[in-house]
C-alpha cells in the first residue's frame, strides 16, 4: 500500500514540476532575452532521489 502511495506521490510531484516550468515559460514569453526551460527525465529523477525515503 505504501509503495502505491509513494508512486502516486512521485508522479504528482513530477507533473507539478512540469506545470511549474510551463507556467513560467508562458509568463515570460514576451520578456526580452528569455530562454524557455524544459523538464527532463534526469531532473525529475533527481527530485525523487534527493528526498529522504520514509518507510
């Protein structure tokens, strides 16, 4: 049961990071010199790995 909750939680956090990046890109679309950001798998994996595990 805990593994399923952890899996769901990590998926939601990855999607939240993706939404945050997209919203930042949209907010700055007209800013001079702004370069878009992208969420890559290694970034999402790092977010999961750096958190302490609780069992």
